C-alpha cells in the first residue's frame, strides 16, 4: 500500500500529502457546488436579514456566492454537529466555514504534494515554494482577515460579485490601495504579465526554423529533443538592442528564476498587506483627517 501511495508510476501522483489533500478538496468542491446551487439565504450580519447567494434563490453565475457565516457566530468553529438542526446551520452560513477550512487544508497539502513529487523524482523543490504565494493570499482573505476582524462574516464571499464587494469594502475600511505591500503586489501581477508576454513573444519570434510555410511551426519541436528549439543568442541580441544590453538576460536559468520570483514575491507581499490590515494597520492616508480636541492636525 505504501509503495502504491508513493509510486511515481500512477497517472496522477497521490503521495502522503495527497491522502489528506484528496478528501479535503473533494469535500470543499462538493459542498461548494451544492451550496452555490441550492443553499438557502444566510443571516451574514447577524441581524435576522438573510442574504440569498444561491442559483435557486434568484442568483446567476455573476451574482451568486457562498455567503460567509453569520456575525453572530464570529470566529467560533461551527461544524454541522454544533447546530441544533441542519436548517439552523444553513441559516447561520455553516457551509462557508466548512468549505473554507477544508479548502485551506487541501491547498496546504497541495504544497506538500508538490514538494513530495519533486523529491521522488529527484527534482529541486522550488515549485512548491512558488505555490505558497497564492496559498498565502487565500489564507489572508479567508482566515487571517476574519480572525483579525473577529468574524468569518468579514471573510471574502465565494463568488464573483461577492469578491468585488469584498474589495470595495476593504478599500473603504483599510485604504488598501495606499498600502506599500499591496502596491508591490500590483507590481508583481502587472510585471509578471509583462515579463511573461515579453518572454513568450521573444522565444516565439526566435524559433529555429524546422518546418515549411505550409505547416505549423509547432511541428518543428519534438518532445524530448536535445537541440535547443529557439536561438537565445538572437533573442538576447534583439532585446539588448531594443532596450539596452544589460536589460536582457544572457542566462536562461537566471531568466526563468526571475520569471518565477517576481510574481511570487509580489503576491507574498500582498498577502502580508491583507494580514496586517486584518488587525487595522491600514494603508497610508495623507488627508490630514485626524485632529485633536483643539482641531490641530495629527500627522498620519
């Protein structure tokens, strides 16, 4: 059994982390789908004013969401067996906690599984390190922020419009756009898009011709071939003259390390920004809006 779990011959690698990852992610996914389609309205603010989030209660794909659990629950652990009935559990938004906690456990195990498969194959371990960035971001909005604010009702709803609402409220309450760490995250995402487009277009434009005009250039590459499929010297020559010599990488390893590092570090910083604002250490404001009892401005 142990050999089968850790075998790299399986079509999909399981691994010891997979033993926990598979049931947690399957649970989160299943409950998400069922709740998105059919969950009754949830009393998110704890004021007996239920908010409908599911398709069967009048929402579409854009407006639908798993509504966060009630402010009356706070950050209490609220499994099904803690409720007097299933109706009460649904009314108080139990599915949100169930989905979020299983999801976070699952993606943490996904990190471990990425490391584990790398280890079995004798690879270096950095794939799993890169994936810590989106996991940290998810943990920030689904777990750290609710803990800091004192309630899962302040967590991000699991839906499209719910995400936008979360963003608007977050900006209003924390001025996130003026937080330096969030600004680094913006640089990470926009920079990552730019560098990805630059790299992809440069490589595509410097492919070594192996095909005629009448067939796809993709046929010029055979999986596992030993020869380089594009001319990195030509790409470096082009880009070094387009900008300047030292703006262009002449080392493929350094280049790809940079392509991985830039967005990962940016998203790490964004996760840290949300995690500090969770405890109300907010973005800068230069509005001179804080005054003492005599009306004198207190610098912020």
